[in-house]
């Protein structure tokens, strides 16, 4: 027998959708993925989620959401979805060799930070290499660090990091930022920020902790070592939509396209919420809000189609 609601993904959007769907007596099934809890599981202290005046650890927040979803009856499968077929209802969702069918689907698979793929980067991830300034900046108090990127988010994160670091070096492969002029100028003018233009990073150096970066000037070809104790990446995110290609309408960057103000997708009965849709705000609280919307949209859709 097909499920009424199946949720793929277990970040703030998916878990909030599960809470609302369960309380609406829709008996949701969640395929949470092996990396349950989304990006907040990699976050230390969350200080901007409403209701926690002293802050809360990211994993603790997600664990609380998960327990709340289970309390209202959400069933959870701790595996990754390998394939979907959205060509007809009930929709088909495969987890390895197991097939699940559902009348509706909520896609909340989130987005993943981009990495450069250079030597030392993955080995030292969590040991001085990070893709989340707001998560890890605190650990680099009074240290010299570097950040790579050229957009608004890179400027924002560089300025944020100056609260902790003694010096922040922005590395950019071109001779001008693509960030808005006001954000770029704010970073350039900051007394704690230095910009290395026309520079690429070839390697992250260090045995157990980051000790520096091997960088290259793209104009002269000259290589040098930049001594830093932290390396942050702010080069964007990629939505986790690979399994939905050719099944749902995606924008040029791969994010799920939803229907004007609602969470409806291009396929009737399929809804989407969180960072898999939102490439602008990308906050836990906005993802949770969209998860709430998706569950309510699903409930109303089921009421109409079953009437």
C-alpha cells in the first residue's frame, strides 16, 4: 500500500515537514539519508535560531527536531535514496533494493558546499579547513586565516571572520570581485582584510592542522606559500538534485523550481522545501518555514484530490 506522504531529506525543512504532516495525521515516512540532519550536523553553536537565547549546538537542535517528528508518529529510514520515478502516481522511491511508493513527495535534500578538490583539502577538513564561517570562525580567534571566493557571501563571511581572526586574506582568481560593489568595497576597506588578486590555491599544507596554503599568481605563474592556520571556502553550494534530473524542473544551477509562492514543483503531487529550492537565504529558520509550508500544501493537495 502506498504511503500518503514520503519525505526525502532530514534537515530543518524535512523534519519540520514531518512534524506538521504527522500532526495532520498523514503518517509520513522520511528517508533521512545516511548524513542525517543536514548541514547543521556540521555546525557548532547556532545562535540565530529563535527560541534559544543562549544558543544551541547544531546537532542538538536537529536531534530535538528528529525526536519531535518521531513523537508525532513519523517513521524514519536511515538510508540514501538511490533512484526515483515521478512519471506517475504513486511515485516510486528506491532505497537500494527496497521500493517505496507514495501518493505525495516532499523533496528536502538540501545543498552541499562546493570544494576545490585540491591536495590536503579533504584530509584537513575539520582541522582548519571549513566551508562555514559562521560555524567555525570562533575557533580561529587571534589567528591568520584565508578565504577563497568572490561573491557577496564570500565578502560577508570574510567580514564576519574578522570578528575572530587577527587577519583575513581573501584569495580570488580574477582581478575584481563579482560581489556587489558595496559589499566588495566594504571588504577591501576593512583594516583586517587583505586581498590577493589573480591567485589560485594549489594545495592545503599541514600534517594534522592547517599551516599554510600553496598559492599561485595566474598572471606570472609564481608560486608561494601563504602561512595561515585556517582556510575557509565560500565558492557556493550545489543542490542535491542529481536523482531528480529529467524528473523535475530545475533551474540553471540545479535548484528545484517551485510554483510562485508555494512549494509545488513541476510534477503534480511533488513538493520541495529548504536549501534544495532556496539558493539565497539558506538559513535553518527559512528552511524550517518552507518545510511547514510544504506539509500544509501536501495536506491541502490530498484533501482536494481525495475529495
